[in-house]
């Protein structure tokens, strides 16, 4: 699927429900957002500071407020930043309401990977490369970003967000458990066929008491937005795609069925009850040495391998790399939190200045070394990090960005991406839980998505 195909428009259905429908109704009622102030609102003075407010995911909002904002204020002392911690499930709806308000409470929002098309298409976000060009530093260097994370903030030939927290679906592995099983450590050349043949050996009795106490795999099997990216990545690594050029579903194929079946089959080599695993449960199992390989977001590496308060493992015992390869090469699934400026902000210059600093070479390097955040810039990923454990993480992240860009391994890029992903989560979960076959689940998902998009 080409990048051009991802921004194809398709007919909006009057029957659309959920957040997308709410956004459309709000825009209709309010006539769209008010334009940002012409002068941008300035950067403040010693006598009169500029106040800006960001809504952000509660997983990292407080850390940014306590540690990152004071660092930013060393360079920009007259911009007062408040970061409002917002639960993930309400962040998008809250952003839609703010973006259409004549009296907005927020200047900025952090957007999960699939949300940019909806807010940008509704006219709620400031286009950054052109509309904010006069406030952009000469050395900001757009070309230094890796293609995959920067593209998360793009829509319809515009740039509406910049990567603030990069992530990828990667593979963590326990070196000790591989050694006990008599298996070589995984490399980027490991194929899914090879991995599945090794998996039975990774189900083992590690303490010799006659009972199995360690298994092969951990990942998100429970129904949710974090479940479909796994089989989607397997599909992409075999050259498959979710949609074709005109946004018609193209996953209901033998390749798609095989990819979903891989996710189902891995349950054979997982701990009892693993079908209920969401994000935390497989991570806990890995940290306790109960699973040899963990397919999860790379940002979990620190808590899996570094933080002694939550893990029994150490960086020397935990490897990280791209997911096993299909016929077209390794797999990695992009997950980016982008920062965006609301078009109705009273202080877009200060808001964009804050995002610029966070995503600049200086700010990104600081966040990587001090907060453990994954960078998006090629220059940052090519540096030697201050923390030794970050070195293999940086290498795997760069490899993952290259893989994700070449195979366009990310969630659907469409105004209705959330609704699409909900359908995929519902139906593929039915296959994982044994209520449907993989083929039946994909056939039903295909039917529902075609109805949603009017195909």
C-alpha cells in the first residue's frame, strides 16, 4: 500500500457513529474552529508571561510536567506550560470538543498514531510546515526525522503533528531461557517459520522439578486496540496490506488468514490463561522469567530489563530486535504520539515553540537520556546514549523505523481509522478466543468495514 493510498478519501456515511460522528456534528454546529491569531500571540516577556495548556495521555503527562517543562523553561522562561493528564479513552473526544470550541481550554494535544487524519481532516489542527513556518527555527531540520514517525503527523499532503514519543512493536527475548532451551539467540534473520518450529522447545521446566514453569511467547491476545497490530505486522512482513489503493479492504486473503492464525497458534506455547493477556500481563510474565519472547511495544524495554523495582531481569539478559521475518523481511509496527497545535489556539506561536523544542535535536536527545523516551530523529538514534542500556534499543528502533517505512507497517490512515480498528479488534478477538476461525473473523471484518466505508 503506497503512502498516497493511505490518504485517499472515501464517502462519509450518515450512519457513522462514535467519536467520528460526534466530531462531524460539532463542526456542523459550530461552523468549524476559529482561525488562530495572526500574530501568533508571541513568546511572552518578563512582565507578562504567555500561558499554554496541553492535553496529554496520563501515562506520561505528569513526567513531562515535572521534568520536561522545567528543562524547556531554561530556554523559554516566559512561556508557562500546563500539561493536563487525560485518560487515553477520553483524549480524542476531548480534543474534538476543544478544537470546535469558540473558547478553547487547550492549545495543544498529543495524538495517538491513528488520530491525526480525523482531527486534521476536520480542520482542527494547525498545519506546521506552511502555516507555522514564520515561527520555525532555521535549524529545526525536518529532513532529520525518520520517515515512519514523521508520517504519523501527516494528512492530505499537510504536516499537522511532530513525533514526541516514538514507539514500535518489537521483540524482546530472554537470553537465559534461549540458552537453557539450547537455541541460538534470535537475529533479524529469524523467520516466523523458524520461530514457530523453536517455540515448543521454549516451553520448558527450568528448575528441574518436573513441571513446566516457562513458556515461549507473550503478547496482547485480549480484545482491544493493541491486539490487531500483531497480526497486521505479520501480514505486512509477508507483503500483504490492509487496504488497496482506493481504501478497499484487502486483508481477507490466505495471507491475512495465515497472519491471524499465527497469533492464534502462539497461544499453544503461552502460559495458561494467556488468551486474556492485554498489555501488562505478558510484560509481567516476561519480567518474571515466565516467557522467553515478548512481542510488545519497545518502550516496555526499560521496565522489562532495567528497572530493578519491577523486573528480575537485567539488560545483559534481555535482547531487543525487530519481529521475525516474513517473505518480505522483518516486521515492526509503528506507534507514535505526535504533538499538534489546535487551530483555535490564542497562542499558536508559543504552542509550536514548545513542540519544536520537544521534538528538536536538543529536546529529543534530552528526553531520551533523561526520560528514556524513544527518539524519532536519525541524528539522535545514531548517537551514543548516556545510558548504556539504550544503545541496543536505539539500534533496534532505527532498524524498526526502516522496516516500518518500507512495508508501511502502521494502523489504517483514514478519517475513520478508529472505527476500522474497533471492527478489526472485535472480529480478530473472536478468532483468538476460539469463537470463529481466522478465515471467518476476517470475512466478517471485511464485510463490516466495507459497509462502514461504503465500498
